[in-house]
């Protein structure tokens, strides 16, 4: 039964593949389920090679199905399943004349099952595979003990019958001596009783050994797998791309619970036999086994209540706003029809947080209205679920009018919601509790950034414990922890995380110490580096999502690093990076080789302008304009060497059609006379230029004196310099190159980079 049991424990997607195998082979899946152990015990490949063996296996299988149907008839339960009579008739019509064909089909089905199992196992961690195997082994042991108990019970019935017959014969003798034959029969009956007593002791030992395996299973499920799921859920809440499905965890809980419930039933069956023939050491062993099974069952149930969906409002998970509705969902992982109960779940805000009273100004909240309770709904797939909708929090005001200054900021207060369930089973009544992850309650949307910073920090530093006073002395976190969480923020928002180069740039912003630790003050409290990250996340989400997702934005790179990357690249190579000085803005840098020396320029960052023009159009229409009115787009290749239009062509805005006869106009983005950040060599050259500036200005008078002659050469009609003539007007109306020839000093002075402008 191991293979079929394993198939029943796999996820629904792969179970559907099993169903499709039997649909394709046109073999009843119900036959596979009814005779699972028998089917797996046969070598169907060799059976299919022998018609006689195929005929025998065919008859045996149909007999099993008909016997199963007879039991359903006796239990008045034929409406609870398929029409077995019709399935048997269809099988006879198809395989009666060719049972070898049935053997071949079953062989193919088992082979496909093994392929599916191999596929699913390849996707599971080794520890989970071991847990599945342990549960299967546990189920086998319990089945074995069940069979032995039934056999012992039947043998005791025979013993009682033999003993009664012997007693009747002895009574008929009326005091006459017992014959040797009767004496020997009594010895056989006593030996039979001794053997049965030993068998009962063996079964009790078997149950005890099975409980050791059950203890290992419960420990794995509760202490490891449940904890692992809760950690995954916490990471998923802060952006990690992690599966938080409860399917496997619930299967493990259910399998362990059913196994323990079955063992308790077996142990309760043994006392009935004890009343008749109690061995000396059976009672103490059975009592110890029952105590162990009961404790394991309680441990499993106490941990079976989970918060399936953490509190979530309109903003982010675990951030609640007063007077704004939110929801939360709980699930009880143990649900079985034999339990026959519908529990109630009650929500309590900040339950048992007595330490909060020691902190001045710590706010208190409650649900509006108070007393939030709900009966769980039973669902075949999800089990017992309680979905709380439209919950609202209100702050409880202090009775004293005097305001107490809080030791914690509003966004540094951590709260939680406790879910309390009333568990009622035959002979068992208790409360089961679970709590949400630490959450923050805000009263203004502007507090959202700080609240999310606290949620991230508590997830990194406080594990799963709701340490409400964490930020009185906030712990440090390691850079590997923070870098992973930062990458998750971008991954969750855009399906693209941060690469090693981007994280290396961010490390310089967050980490000051040589030990690689990051403090709360550095992250948010004082330096507020997180606010800068939030601005970039908002920028990407609102304006750059597709371009960022496709990897065209290098993003986190300093201006100096951009110069190093670009200076050796071809003329016009550019890259996109986030501004380090302007919050939530982006800029681009490009390299210019037109003067023979590599110069890297950076444009004034864009932010609000992206609401008017998308970044791709800005890159497409960007121009450099010089005084001679020549205009050129300096952005030719996206780093490292992708042509601009090839990289951004899919994002360009299509031009509107001209339908009213007007000439269409475009928005322009242009700069004048870009001057790059000076390199060390350029710094030295600039100092030399400044030293020469004074002598150049001193020579200006003599140059002005010679202007009359120069202008006369340009225009013979001008013979003298009229002192009322404006020299600027002359230069503006003169060819730019000629002017530079007249005043070479001006060509060395350069000009400022003006950033972007819109030209309509």
C-alpha cells in the first residue's frame, strides 16, 4: 500500500495527473483504491505474459470489488460512492475475454504512478521525503497492530468456545474421573490462553514502539515543519517569493492525528480483553502507552491552529490603520468527520501583554465592536476555517487627561492579535491559541513608511516572537539579512530583485562598521536610508515598472562608479541610475569622446516630469543644443553596448494621428553646453586655466582696441567703433565660429549643464 498511500499524500496537481492516467487507460480508479495493497503486491509484467495467471488475477480483483460492495450494502452506505455494480459489469465486458489486456493496463498504470512519484519527490526536500516515509511507516505499524488485535480477539472467541465445550463435557460426567482425552484438551486450552496472553503483550509492545515513531513524527511536524512554515509565511509577508501553501502541512497534521487517534482506540480495546484474562505486566505497559499517545495527541491539537492569512489592510500586510477595515483568516489543520464538532474562534487584541503597562504612552486598541467571535466553517479541501472580514480597530483613550510622552514612536509599537479556539472532543476540553505576526497600528497614511521599516526590522531581528518592546533597545542585523530583505522588496513589486553589484553599492550606504552589522538608527531612525529606498520603490512602481523589470536600469550605482564604467565605452554609451541626492528620482550618465578626451556627463534627475513623459520617450527625444543651434542626441548605446532604440523601442509612445490639420508638436528634453565632473587631470588643467584667466582679462582691453580693425575686415562699412554699440548684439549677429576666432579665450571657458527643459 506504500505507493498508493504516497500518491494520496502528494499535492492536488500531481494527484490530478494520476487521475488522468486512469482516465486515459480506461481503468476504474476505484478498483485501484479498493485493492491497492494487493495490486502493488503483484508482478503485473510477468502476469501479463501468462494468460492463466492473468485470468486468476482478473477473478480475484473482481471478487474484491464485489466483496467491498457487499460491505457497503450491509452498512446501508451504497449512496456514498460510485456505482460499483456498473463498474464490475463494465470490467467484465471489457476484460472477460482478454484478461491479459487488463494485466498490461495495470502494469502501465503502476509505471506511470512511479514516474509521478519520482517527479514529485524531485521537488521535495530530503527532510520532507523522510517525514513522508516515516508517516507511511507509522501507518503500516498501526495497521499491523490493528490486524493483530482483531486476530487476538477472534482467537479469544475460539478459546471461550473451546473452554465452554470442555466445561459442558466435564459437567456431563457428574463427578466421574476426567478422561485422558479431556485432560489433554484442557492442557491445549490453557496453552492457547497463555499464547494469547503473550500475543497481547507483544501487541502492547508493538504499540509502544509505534508510539516512539509517532513521537518523532509529531516532533518533526510541530517543532520543525510548522515552525518552518511560519517562518516562510513571515518572509512572504515582507516580500519573499516563497510558497506558503498549507496543503502538505495539513496532510502531515491529519496523518499524525489519525494515527494517534487510531492508537488510542487500539489501547482502549485492550482493556476489554484484560477483564477476561489480565496478564501481570500488561496493565502498566498499556497505561504508559495510553498516557504517551494522549500527550502526543494534545501536543498536535494545541499547535494545529494557524493564522492562514495575516492581518491585511489596504496598504501592506501587518500594517493596520485605525478605523479602516482589515481581515484575518485562521485554519485548524486537524479536521476529521469522526470528531463531529464545530469550534468557535475568538480574537483578542494584545492578549497577555502586561509588560506594555510598564512603558509610558504605549497605545491600547480594541476591536469595534468588541468581542469578535466566529464559528469555524468546515470545508473538504481546506478543513476548518474562520474568515474574519471588516474588522476595525479603535484606540482606547487614557482615563487621565494628562498626556504621557511615549518612549516609543508610533511606528515602533508592535502589537499582535491572539486567536483563541474552544476545542471540545469526547473526554477532552481545552483552549487552543495562536497569534499573528507582530504588527503596527497607524493613524495616518504618512506613517506607512516607518511602519513598514519596523515590520521589516522585527522580521529580521525578532524571529517569530511578538516582542512588543523590541524597539526600546533595537538589535542590530547583519548585512546578509538586510540585503536579502531589500532585494525581496523589489522582487515583490516588480518580479526583479537586486543583483550583487547593486547590493554592493547599497552596502556602502547601510554599513559603517567593519563587522558588517546594520543599526536601526542607520536604517531608519536617524539616517533614514530606508526612506530613500522607499522613494525609489515608489518611483519604479509608478513610472518605471516595465523598464526596471526588463533589466534596463542599473539603478544603484554611484556617480563616481558610473564614470569608471563609462569612460572606456564607445561614444554615446549611457546608463540609468537612481539619484543619491534627490529622493525618488532617476538620472542618466553618458560618455562623450567628441573632444578626444572621455568626458562623462550626468543630467539633472527626473522625478515629477515622469508623470508627463515616460522615461523611454525622454531618452529618445533628449538633445544637446549648442549656441550655433546644432542639436544632437548624445544617448546612443545603453550600457554596455545595446543600441538605444533596440533597448527602449517597445516603450516609446506612438505618435498621435493628425486629424485636425494642425502641425503636431513634440515635447523636447535638452541641455546646453554640458560640462562633465572634472577628472584629476582636468582639475589641474582647470587650475592652470584659472591662473591664465586674469592675464586674459588684462589683455581684453587691447583686444577691444583691435576690434575696430577686425570689424572693418568683416564689414568695410564699419570704420570706427561707436561707443554706443552693444558688443553683445554684434556677437549674437555674428557667426559663432568667427566669434570664437576673435575671442579664443571664450572657447576655453566652457559652459554649465542646465539639466532638462520642456520645449513646446
